[in-house]
C-alpha cells in the first residue's frame, strides 16, 4: 500500500488542506504545534474510525467549526482507492470508492482491503512516536515476548488475550501453594469430611439407642401437648365466663318484657316534622327579603342632573351612544397610527440625514443599472491593477535605462569613424577602374569599388553595444508609456461612465464603493415613505371620524363642550348605564311584587301542613310531639341495650352462664381446671427436659454429621472436585496450545524479523550492538565486545532504538503480506545526533521497499536526506 494524497476537510488545526505524497520517502517539516501529531492521528482516524466523544482529546475536532473529517487516496495491489470519513455514529460515516474501476464500494470493504492491519496493529507497529517507543523500556519480559509474537503472527492479539484469560482462570481454580482457589478449598473440605466420617463410625450403636429413646419421648411429648391444649381451652372458657359475670347480671336486670310502640312517633315522623318546620322558616325568610328589596328599589328611583339633560335631547344622543364602540376603536387606531408615523418619520429622517444632499434623496438603481455598475467597477478595478503593474514596470525600465547610460568611451566607435574613409576608398577604386585596360578589368575594378563603398556604408555599424541596449530600453519604455496612456484613457472612460450614472441617480457625492450600501438605504427609504403615506391616509380617516363624533356630542350636550374624547366617552357610558338601570328597576319592581304574592301563599301552605301533621296525632304543638317522641325512643333504647349485652356475651357463654347457680360455683370450676393445666405442664416440662438431654448426647455423637449424610457429602464433593479438575486441565491445556500455535504461526517469520532487526539495530547504534536474541523467557542484545545486556539494562534512548529496529524489521519483512506505510512522528527525541542521522539514513534505505512518512521538527533533515517530496507545514 502507498498513500497518494491526504485531504483534510476539518481536523484539529487543519481545514481545507491537501498534502500530496510519493511512494518513497516523504518528509513533513514543521516546528512544535505545526500539526505533525494531528496528521498522524488523521491517517489512523480515516482508516480505522474516530474515537468516541468520551475521549474528546483524541478526536481532534476542527477548531474553527468546519466539517469534521477528510479523505485519503491510496493504492493497493495496483488498484487506486479513495476513502473518506466524516462525523457520524460508530466511528464516523465512511465512503469508499475504487477509482480505477470508478466503482462505489460498501464501507465494510475497507476493513477487508486493510486486512490484516487493524487499529491496534497500526498503532503498535506502523505509527511510531516517542511515547510508544518509550513503552519498551517499562515493559516486562513477557510483554516484550508477546509484542514480538504479535509482530511475528498477525492477528494474534485476541489469542494472546485468550491465553492470559485462561491462565488466570486456571489459577483461580488451583495453585499448588494456594488457599483461596476452588480446588484447594475442595481438597481441604474433603479431608475434614473424611475425619468426621471416621469419628461417626466409632459411636454408631450408642447413637441408635438414643435415637429410639428420643422417638418414644417425642410421642409422649406430643400426647401431653394435646391434653394440655384441651385443658387450657376449658380453663380459658371458665376464666372468660368469670370476666363476663357482671355483664350477665346487667342482662338479667333488663327484663325482656316490651310494650308495643305507639305509631306516628318514630324517627321518620320526627324527620318529617322537622322538614315541614324548616319549610315554614324558609318561606318566611324569603318573604321578608323580597319586602326589603321592594323598599330599596322604590328608594333608588331618583334621577341624576346629567340624565335629566339627556332626556331633553335623547333622540340626538341615542344614535351617538350606539356609535361609541366604533368611534372608541377609531380613537385607539388614531393613537397607534400617530406613534407609528412618528417612528417611520424618525427612520426616514435618519436615512435622509445620511444620504440626502441638498434636500434630495438619490434614486434607486434598476436591475440593468446595478449590473452595469458592477461590470464597470470590475473593469475599473482591473484597469487600475493593470496601470499599477505597468507603472511598476515603467519604473523598473527607467531605473535600468538610468543605469545603462553609456560613458564617453562607450559612445565612441572607431570602426564607425572610418565609414567616410571606406567610402572614399571605394570611390577611388571605382574611378581608378575606369582607367584600367580592358573591359573585364574595368568591370572587376568597378565591382570592387562598389563593394568597398557598400561595406563602409552598410556593413560597418556606427552604434556601440551599449547604445543598442539603450535603444532597446527606450523602445520598451515608449511601449509601456503608450500602454499606460491607453490604460489611463480606459480608466478615465470607465470613471466617466460611473460619474454619469452617479449624476443621473444623485450619487455624485458618494464614492462608487459606497453605492451598494446607499442602494439598500434608498430602497429602505422608499419603503418607509410609502408606509408614511399609507399611515397619513389612515390617520386622516380615523381623525375625521373621531372629530366629527366629538362635534356631534358637544352640539347635543353643550355642558361637555370642553371635554376631550376620553371624558366624552365616559359621560356617554354613564348615561347608557343609568338608562339601563332605570329599565331594569321598572321590571324588578314588578317582579318583586309578583314574588311577594307567591311567598305569602307558600308561607300559608307550609303552616297548614304543620297544623295537619299535629292534628293527625291529637296534638296542639310541636313540643307535645317531641315529648311523646322521647318516651318512645327511650323504650327502644332499652330493648337495643339488652340485645347488645346478649351479643357481647355470646350465645355459648350465655347458655353456660344460665346453667350456673352462683358466682362461687363458677369460681370453683375455674380453679379445678387451672390445677389440671398446671399438672399437665409439669409432666410436659419433664419430658421436654429429657428430650433436650438426649438431643445433646446425639449432637455430641453426630457433631461431624451422620454416616449417610457424610458419605453423601463426600460423594458430592468428589464429583465437584472432578469437574473442577477437568476445567483446570482444559484451561491450562488450551492456554499452552494457543502459545504453541502462535509460536508455530510466527516461526517462519519471527527468525527473519529478528535477524533483520539485528541488522537495523547495529546500524542505529553504530555497531555497538550486533545481535538480538529472543527466547521463550528472555529478550537480550549482544554488545560488540561479546557481552549480553537485558532490556532493563539499556538506556532509554538505546531501548527505544531497539523497539524502532524491531518495528522497521517487521514492516520490511511483512511488506508482501502487510502493506502499510511507516509513519514516524518526532520519534527520535531521545536519540543523540549520530544515532538520529543513522535513523534518517536507515529510513532512506528502506523507503525503496516501503513508503515512509517522516514528520519532524529537525531542519537538518531537509539537507541530509534525499527526498522528492518535502512539505513544510508552515507554508
């Protein structure tokens, strides 16, 4: 596998950042807090998932609130993939794509592509930093061996954990010198039960004799308990009868002779009389209340002065009273509109104060004008940028021209001074040829003269090299100046167009850059002006309604001419209330008079009902009824009291007491029954005491349990011991099998890894240590002088170099089976300068086989390591 590109949406301090990577050595250089650890965590998070929110310090959520996540482009077995992960449940939402085939893949396919690498293997081997290298210094021997087995056998973490768990479970079952393990406790219990069974066998005969005696005594005890319970019940009955003797005497004192009760004086009759009496009182009270109400209504018949004035103009005022609710609503609307108008006027004034020049607000742009202004502003900005660039270029050319001014020697060209001489020579040759004999010689001489003159005039250059360079600069300056003049004309033309638009819309006092804000204010001012016009129209309408109503009321009632609308409304409401009250009083007087007649009839009827009730019982007053009613009630109470005493005694006790002649006879029977109870109790106590003695003897003989129960306990315990032993053997054998299987699984790789790690370790330590040896119980390294050192005897840096060499050896040896780049995040903090350089060279060497990503703050690495991809994180 090789990573091709890291794209970060938002992760830690990075957002919208892309890092391209090569297949060989990649160096990402940056100081502390430049984001090196963030990038390492980013790679692991995209491949294996974000940590849960229970560990926010490991999630690296973006500091600026951007989208959490990113994507990695990588190649695996000649196929290009793109994996992205964003925030979501279960470690984030994953999207996977086969870029080579342009095919979307399910998220579950990512683990299959990365297999056998998981998050733990990536963290333990491929993501290297100083804290993880430092764990080798504090690790125990067994932990180091397990780590190398993990390195040698991919995916062995689960089985190593299972082996440790099985070893712990076996130790919980049995230890040779332990006490708490289950099998140790069962062995001790088995020994104790065996001793108890031996003691029980020696006292077997005596135990059975005492057991038979105990059964006989228990039978006698049961019989005595039954007799004692019966006798106690008899004695209890006599005691109860003695306690009820006084109640029995009261029952006898109340004779059972009853006379027939007189009819018409029962509880229902008393209730009926009380109901009729209450009805008479209620109707009389109602009659009195109606009489008082009628007197009050007659007293309230006087009219106020304002109402007397109203009666004179009622025809004019009544329509106004009917309009009062609508006019009140209009008055409230007038107050609201006045408040709204003032607020709108204030907002419009603020805008006018800011933008209205000379009392006139600018006009709003149309959509076409807005687009035209934007285009002109963009063109003007580009033209100004071009002018600034051309001006800078012109300044540079002028400076070069100034520096290239030729000296006097440079201006002088010796060859150019001879042009006249060459021309004269040519003429002389040409003229001399005319005098040569023969046409051919004359022709050759003439051509030679022409050639000499041509050379002098056209071939010999009168300019020097400096003058030619000056001429070139001058031409460039003239060209740039022409472009500047043309750009100035374009800028002036664009500026003039903008000025024309500003003049046409009243924006000439504002810079074009402020026109956008001014347009928003102009639109707002137009909207406020429209709302002010609408509010003014509504206010005029409701004001007309209210003032017209006030004028009509003041005309009808001159007494309220100086009152405002609120006082007018209150006066009209009082008039309306008085009018309604008078109408109500008239109807109330008639109704009260009718009720008085009905109340009088009801009182007469109620009194007649009471008189009829008394006449049917030959009585003249209610007092006589209640005297007769009390006598009948006392007779009934006597009968009820005697029945209650009989119920308290009970039918059985009442019958028994009726058979007793006197209180002394009953006492004699009770004392005899109590004596029998005491005698039976003494016999029962003797038998119980004997049983307790026998039980003590049996407990002494069977302190260790009976033979049968002890044998059963021994058999059960033996079965439990067998089950525990089988479980212990299973746990121990499975643990040993896992260890042997992992050793066999890593046997073909581990020697090669250890050999390669020895070579790397020698390079890192400048051949101070030449060999690594791993046995089932120890891990040690060999010095150049032949002495061996355990890991605990190494310095921290040397121990970290050992772990670094092993991890690099694993990555190199397993490159065909486990394709994953090696990522080093400032892992050489504890390396000295020489060993750090050796580590850099080793990374450069292995980068030909596997991809290496080095994140470091060491600036020297950029000069000392050859790389095609150097990224500075601070750029």
